C-alpha cells in the first residue's frame, strides 16, 4: 500500500461556508479528512488509470474572528503524505465581516517546449504567490483559464500526429480509433499530474481555496474557433470529450460542485457568494463556435442568476478572453479574403471583438450594466470587475456608461507561467491592431478604453499574477505581482 498521494490535495471553495478537498490515490480504500478535530469521510468519485479520485466536503459556519484550519488525510488512522512528503496543510478562513483578499492568475504553462527551455525559473511566481499568502493570507485563488497547456497532444499522441498529416477532407471523414482514445486519456491525465506537481504550486493548490474556469489551452489552442466542419468532426469531438472529462475532475472537482449553475454537463458556468462578493465564472469554451461564445441555455442560467442575486454585493466576472482589449478587426477583415484564413482563423475568432461575437459581447456588457442599475437601488457602493487572461500581457480596461454614471473595470493578468510576447512579437501585434477608445451605442454614451496602471506601461509585457484587496480607503486595490522589479497597481473607486 502506498502512503503517498498521486496528486493533491486540491482545496476549493463553493460558497461562504463550504470547502472541498480532493485528491488522487493509488489505492482504493476508505479515506477521511481530519479538519482540526472534525473527521469527514472522503467519497470516491472517479477511477483513473493513475488511481482513485476522492472528494470530501467541509461545511463550517462563519465566525466573528478569522481562523486557520489544519487538515490531514487519513487512511486506517495513518496520515497520508503528498509527493513532497507533506502530511498536513492549513488554510485561512476570513472573519464574517472581513473584506476578503483574492489572488487571480491565468496561463499556467507553455504553448511550446521551446518556451519552457528558454525560461529561467518557470514557476517563480508560484513562489511569490505562496510567500505572499504566508504573510497576508488569501481567501480565494481564482484561476481564469489555461491551468494546463495541452498543445503538445499533436506530437505526443501518435494517432493524432498521423491524423494531422491528412488533407482536410480525410481529417473530417476519419473516426477516432480505440488506440487514439486510450492515448488521449493517458495524455490528459499525465498532463495534470506533471504540471500540478511542482512543489510550490502544489502547496498553493492545497492551502489556498481555488475556483477555476477553463480556456482553450486546457483543451488545445483555439478550441471553439475553428470552422464548423472541423470542430464537429469525430476526432475533434473526442479530443474535447476527453479534455472535458479531466477538466471536470481536476478543475471543477466533479458535478457535485454546488456552485455550478447546471449539473447536466452542457456547460460549466458557476457562481458563488463569498462574503461581500459574488464570483461568476463564465464557461466560454464548452459551447463555443465561430458564431457563438455561450449557448442559449447558458445565457438563461446566467440571466437567472443575475436577476435573483447580487443585490448588495460586488461582482467578479471571469471571462478568460478579455472583453476590453486591442482591436483586431482590420486584420480579421483582411484575413477573411486571403489564403491565410484557415491558418489564422482560430487566433482572430477567439477574441470577443471578432465580428461574429460582437453582438454577444454587447449583450454581456449591457446585461452587466442592468445588474449594476439593480444594485444601485440598495444605496450601497458596489463594483463590477471582469477578470481575464489569455493574451500573455497584463492590462486594465474600463467600460463607461456615461449617461447612467456606471462603469465596469476589467483586469487582465496573464500569465503566471507563460512568457509574454517578445519585443519583436509585440511590435507586430501593435502594428496590426489599435487600442483606440470604442463607442458601443449611437449616442456615444457607452465607451470602452484601456487605462494605464500606476507605475508601469499600459501593457505589462512581463509574467504576472494579480491581487485584489479592499483597503481602508474603501477602494479595491489591484496589484500586479511581476517577475520583474515593477510593482504596478491601480485603485478602483
């Protein structure tokens, strides 16, 4: 019998009082979690090639005072260690009236082995994150996409490498084989085990409660932004089903997750209330196509949540791809009429400002402004902040409704591991895009613009994660923690 876990523990949170611990063990046995002096039985919820996946839920009432909870994983009254020989972990629970401190990160990997090889200290920011947590503990770590990078599947899965050499007609006709499916499962399972086993990262995932939403690299680059005939072919659909299986297990921690807006697996949008914040995680990949970002039922679930909740609280909205960013429309229009269309479609159609998504983007923005108007009736000052990643640079944007004196800020943190564009690459990006202010209605009262964080350039071309902390001045302070000497920040009124 092994006394070490294969992966984990993984700590998550599902509301003000509900904490969840999951782990992967080689043995099929009876496990429990000892939270201080309270023992809770762990439920087996998955059977993978590497072992058995367990989940335990800990409900704890809020207290006037903050607390630190220590927990252990037990099997036959013996402590079980993680792969780094740690046998106990602790997490922080803020007081009932305490203003929580959040961390936000995205892009936790590399899109190519070459980038990894060229990067010194690839997990440096995870070291910084755990150091900050030890000094001023985070209530929640929000992870906004690309928690793993699956892009190597085209070379690591032999059958996919062979399939990729076919012409488009043959690709669409070809069915996924049993060998392909077996190797796809091996690939995604090993990917999570390898990438989440770093010493400091695994400590963060065990000691800071997380919430996660996926983006394209958790499946593969550009998922959902390919032509329909390719997206719907048997091979692509089986890749997606496999990626979805492991995302549901490791990131969502199964459909037992009570923050999910639906349990039917048609989408994984979630929402939870934590102290004076609501966190709404939009699933922009499960139902994505060139022509839509989210399906009709997902929109209904989101609208219902916004209508029935968030009366007196702040709202954090996870949108993996930025809603406010540089405009690629001129490049998109040129590409649509050139031989480059097939090669570049996924990159350009992935953005909210792609012409096929602009109507849905407007719908999202207007829906959030409606929610702000509803909350204004409570006579409390609340904020709406969009948290995004994906683009491998940090930035800050704002959407102003000048007529009603409302605003939505957007914070981009990207990436905690992935490197930023090189100087030459960034020159290319800026040459074919612009960040001019944008007007969304005919009387020009709704305007989007990019802001410049204090102490930095407008775009942070450096690896980073973000902390969000409400100060005694009642401003929400955004601080980008970078792997450089820069310390950008911005106070949101």
